[in-house]
């Protein structure tokens, strides 16, 4: 499966535009991380793009989130991508994150929420107004973007990245798709 095919499959399985925008945000961060770390860019981007494909089916059953994705995706993606999707919800699935891609997906999933929230409180609501210092400050404010689990962002350290460097990569990845995000 390629990115175009993944987007078509998402359209068939999701109607919530906010979830779709979240998924493309995570994909953009994963792509930027893969480029920086010298990993398989297409594989990482697909993992980010597809990680919540089962969200609408499982939003009331978090223990199934990530597992139901396997029924939707069948054998359309590699076992590595499928495992990363399951591992991003390891607290419920029991699939312990082990690989770089799995840990990156957890960090990217959480970071996307923080970066987007930071952009939305800027005067013009644009990603170009956000910088790493802003993200560091917002990360430390526990009452800002309360649903963003900071400990998940810290999986970046398992990739050999400081939080500051991770924020830089994530922000730059999202800036590439700012037009599509409307930010």
C-alpha cells in the first residue's frame, strides 16, 4: 500500500475530519523523523497515516483500538507497520513498543496534539508562528493541551533525540503540510 491507497482506505473508514487531520499530522511527523534518522520514510509515513484508521469503530472500546485496525488493513501493510499501530496503544493492547518506528509513532501521536494546540493559540493560528521555545514552554504547562500525555512525547529519548530536537523535527514536518491543515 502506498500513501494514496492509504488515504483512500481512510476515506472509506472515517468520516471525522478532525481525526483525518490528526492522522496526516502524525504521518508528517513520522516522515520527518524517518528522514532525520535515516529510516524507511514511506513505511514510517504509512504507520503515522494509518495509526488511527479504526478510531471511529473503537472510540468507545479503547482496548480494541489498534487491534481492529488489523481487520481493516488485512494484509495491505507490512507486519512492522501493523505492529507499530498496535503498539501505539500499548497500554490497552499489551503490545510493548520495541522498535524505533513503534516508539516514534507514540511520540509523534502525542506531539501532533501539542504542536497543533500551540498553533491554535497564536495570533494568526499558524504553524509558522510556533517555534521550539514555544513548544518547550507549552510542554511544561500542564494545563495547556491537557489531553496530550507528556510521557508519550518523551519516547523521543528512546530514539536518541532530545525533546528540543524532537520538537524541531515535528514542527518542521507539520509546517510542510500547513496548507492542508489550514494552519
